[in-house]
C-alpha cells in the first residue's frame, strides 16, 4: 500500500524547518520536538475532523437497509448488525486517537523517549520516537500510526500534507517576522 507523503511537502517542511532553526536562538532538539508536537496535533485535528457522527453512521446503515459488512468478534464469530453498529459508534475517533501519545510530554530541555498510542485493550496503534536531548548531534522525532485506515484516508484526503503545509506557513511567518526585526534593527543603527 502506498503510504508515502508527498515528497514536495516534506522538502518544503524540511527547508522551512532549517530556516526556522537558523533564526531561532534556542537549542535545536527542543525546537524540533516543539514543531513535531505542533505537527502531531495538526494531524490529529485533521483525522478528528473527518470522523463521522453517530447519527451519520446510523443513516448510512439505514440507507443500505442494514445490509452492512460485519466484522468478527474476538471469538471468531460474525457480529450481529447491532453489535457492528455499536462497534462503529464506539470507534468514531479511532484514526485520530492513533496520533495521541499521552506518555509524550514535551520537555523544554529535549529528551530521548518513546511513547505509544494504545487502545483500551493495550494494543499499540501508533508511536512517537523522540531523540531531542540537548547536545544530540542529529535531533529527530518519528511519528507513526499503525492503522491501515490512516493510510487510506490520508491518500484520499491529504490530511498529513495539509498539516505539513500549515506548519510550513507558521514557520515561514516566524522567519519573516525575525527578518523584519533584524532589518529594523539594522536601519535604526
């Protein structure tokens, strides 16, 4: 399955991040962690926005005369229509939750940690690997969702690309503001 994000968006993000790091005077690791946290939240909001309401799930099933594809229970038997509808209502925001890493608390000094997004049954559905401790030679943050639906919805709607574009615009606005401040300081002096 094609799960690649548009490389143009990634290049634009990396270029904007490099400019952002050049104009910001703080340590690189914590800055990268902060930008990754903003990006993660933007992706979460994008997937949360496409989640259907319980009423919409019910309407779609009714439109099909409740002849809906039913999944399997844990014991391998086919779910009833009622069980399937309950499972669908319960999992409304499942895709967006795979981007929530509750154990990952941003640290102003940077950190080396791994945080997972888990289901109620403690099944891993996403992870964040953070390598941003101060003095780290190549700080990085890896954000992943293990759900196939995330890949499908992203390919159809470009949710991750939209989040990347938003972060690029934010970082470019910061760089422009810093450049204007520098220009004003030079013209005054």
